[in-house]
């Protein structure tokens, strides 16, 4: 009888711990999402709807992320997306490479994107719509897909779950609004 009570108490304790962890993670993600929206909204109010701070949307994955001009771990650890390109600015008429962590609310689900899914870049009051054309797993040493070219395309880059390779998703520019 005593052993059954202890087992029941341990089960309740485990359940409470699991609920606490899930709640904490939900709140952390919610706070970050609200913080991100505030940054974007302040920019829009300050500049009369001019989006000074670039951000990326992936509607199929319900992801929206602010873009920073660095891939420094201190930036990416804050769940921002960073510009991989050597010049660290967005040249819309060139190949744009954006890197992000392989976590659920950043680039953790890009492997699930399908051809023709949309990738939307908001920058300087213009919306650039890209359509997914390809996705690949590449080696860490293979930089050929990340080179700067004058093609109007975007590449999303993240590590694989084992951190031994890189997942990339490539999109071509289809619309500018």
C-alpha cells in the first residue's frame, strides 16, 4: 500500500513537472513573439509604415523572424535570423542567404517546406515573395550553394539535427510588391 502511494506521488510529481516545462516553453516563445512584434510595430509607427527592420515570413510554417546583419551565435541564440552573405546587408537583386538555428520557431521545420511554398521578405517598405524551388542536405564544407551571385533568389540555411550537415531551402523571387 505504501509503495503504491509513493508510485502515485512520483507519477503526480512527474506530470506536474512536465506541465511546468511545457508551460514555461510556451510562455518563453509567446514573450519572444510579442517582443518581436513590438520591434516591428515601433519601426512601422516611427517611420509611418516604413519597415526599417527587415523580417522574414514563412506562411506554411507560421514563422515570422526579424533579420539581423550577423550570424554571430549571440544573435542567433536570441532566435533572430542572420544574414550569411559576406557584405552583411540585403542586396535584393542578388542571392540572399539567411541562417537560423534548427529550432521549432526559427528554421527547425524548413525541411518540411514543399516546392511552391512561399518565403516572404519584408524590407524597406517592399515585400519580396519567393517560391521554394529546391531543398537539399549539404556538407558543412560545401559553400557552393551559399556563394553570392546576381541571381534573384533566397537560401535558408540551418544545421541538421546531428549538426554534421546543413539543410538548405532555395527559393526564386516571383513577386515584388
